[in-house]
């Protein structure tokens, strides 16, 4: 089970995610209580480089906004809404994680891996697991996001059988503040559910 913790804003959160054994950590460059500038994200990500994938989380960025993030933060992965990729000039080496949102018609041709999310990222709204399962059944690597918590990730994994899961607000003690204990519980629950499905 591939696991990503998103919206990290502190050194303690980065340390907790890495200690829990996650596969990726996300830094938000879109409007959000968790938004960082590239310099702050770069400093936070430094101790995790080479240990986990560092993801730049954006939404409808301009080419100039993307260029600033690429130049300073140097992400392993760009996560943004799927339609954004058609208008952006990206380095060939940059991994892509297109976001598909609940309630919208999915494209006829899907990328190998997608992140399935609710209408608003980071809002803690549980997304449409039935639609997510239908997409996953099309043979893609689906990363499930939207309203996941340590308490419901087991059910989510059993229902959708995703390739991976992504959480932000569901492991926070306050908006934008991650809980190391909740991160550890979430990762453990996701991995157990993944092994059993």
C-alpha cells in the first residue's frame, strides 16, 4: 500500500511521516492554510530527500508559478488537476500525479496512476468511494484521497482496493498542524488493510 501524507508545514510533521515509513510527502503551493513558499518547502523537505518522494501539490498553476517551484523546490512529483498537464511545459524527468475529482466525468484514456480526490482538496470531505472503485477497476493505479482518517482508512481500502492512499486534514490536530500520533496510526491502518486485500 503506497501512502502519502500531504500538506506538511513543520519539521516535526516531516520527521513523523518519514518515521512512519510513508512513500511520499506533499507540500502545498496552492491556496490553502497549508500553503508554503518554495524556500520554506525546500528547507522542510531537505532531510527527507532520497528517502521518500517529495511532491509539489498545485492547482491550475501558471507556467511561471510552476517554474518558480521547479527551480527552487525541485520536486520528484508534480500533483495537479489532470487538465492542467495539457497546458504546462514540464521536464521529461518530472513524475506526474494527475488529480481526478469526484463528480466529474473521467477521461476516456486514463494515465497509469491518478489521485482521486473530492471537489475541494484538504477540506476533509469523504469522496465518492463507489466512483473511485469503478475507476480503479479500469486497471489504473488509483491513489484514494478525500476525507480519509485513521478511523476510516481500513474501510476505504477494503471498499476501493486502491493502489495507495493520501491524507492531509485527517491526521491533523488543528488546521495545518499534523499529529505525529495520527500519522503513525493512519499509516499502520492503511498498511494492514492493504495486506489483507
